[in-house]
């Protein structure tokens, strides 16, 4: 695997970024006076996925990156739980739920794959080459 120089080169970050946009598009016209608490929580949790990938990469060490990827996994599960609530409250349609949930599962798979790669890698990060 080639060395990743910037977090935005990571497929899992790119996928998460698109997913945040898709989430925004689904929620953009919703009544935030009635559902604001949940809409805001969905936006924040979605953002934490991309942000934790970026921050983990910025730590320049595999152990810390793996730690931040575990936070990201937690955020993916959290947002999937929030999506269930959003569907239960009829904020989003079952079709939107299925589409977004499938995308978050894809991101989880990418994170899991990359985490396993980091755990097996002999390269421990640029932090240790300074």
C-alpha cells in the first residue's frame, strides 16, 4: 500500500465526506423546530466520522490512528442508531434510512479493513522516523 500523505487521500474519508453530503440532502428540508435536536445530533455525529479520520491520520502514528478509528467506528454505530430514531419519528423515509444505513455500513467496512492493515503493518508511522 502506498504511503498516504494526507487524510483526504483515504477512501474511507472520501466516502464519509460524500455520506455527510447525502445526509445533509436528506435532512435539508426537514422542520428543525420539531426535529432540531435529532437533526443537529445527526450532523455532528456525521462530522465526527470525517474529523476523527483526519485527526487520527494527523497523529502520525499507527497506535493513535487505530485509536481514532475506533472512535470513528463508534460514531458510525451512533449515527446508525440515530437514523433508526429518525425513521421511527418519520423524519426520514424507510428508503432514505436504507440508503444511508447501507452507506454507513460500507464506511464501517472500510474502517475495519484499514484498521486491520495498520495493526499488521511493520511501518508504525512517521512519528517514529523524526
